[in-house]
């Protein structure tokens, strides 16, 4: 039933069939070479060039990335150095301000102390002047009273008590 579908049988293979097959293959190869081989070679050449360009581009990108990495590392180091310098300058400035404020505070404290000493001396002098006046007045009063009376122990005590009472009332 399938005998008429079979193109060739193995037993009837002849030299002619082999020549036809060989010629068919040669013609097929010639047709491929004439019509397709140039396109295939062009495609392979373009692919080779694309791969070569991609490799070159990747190398350039790698070199640029390394350059950027080094540049960033350098900038980071510079930034760290600058940050340390800024912190040190700030510390130095703060220390100078602290020293200046301390010197100002000491000077102000010394001025206040000197003013207080001056005020105390003035008040002390005024107090001595007041006491001298009081003692002089008291001496005059006592002398006046003594001259009016002769003093004995009781009179003397009474005179002192009356003077103390007079001071309390003032």
C-alpha cells in the first residue's frame, strides 16, 4: 500500500541516482553560495563587529568606572580632611571665645571687687565720721552732766543706762 510513496528503494540504488543526488547537493551548495552565502557572511561580520564594539565599549566603561572610583575616593579623602580641619578650626575658635569670655569675666569680677572695696572704704569712713561725731557729742553730754553732778557709782550707772536708753530711742 505504501510502495508507491517510496521514492527510492535501497535495492535499486544505482550510480545514476548517486550522481543525481551529488549534483543536487552541488547545485544546492552553489545556490546557497550565490544567494545566501554573502548575506550569511555579512551577518556574521556585523555580529563580529558588534561584539568587538561591545567589548571595547565595556573596556572603556570599566576604565571610566575605575577613574570615577579613584576620583570619588580622592574627593572623599579630601572631604574627610576638610571636615577634620573644620572641626579643628571650630574647636580652636570655641577655645579662643572661652578664653576671651573667662578673661572678660575675671576683669569684670575684679572691677566689681574693687568697686565693692571702694564702697566699703567709703561706708567705713562715713561710719567712723558718724561714730566720731556721736562720741564727741556723747563726751560733751557726759562732761556736761558730770559737771552738773558729782559722779558716784550709782550716778555713773544711772547715767550710762539713761544714755543707752537715749540711743535706743533714736
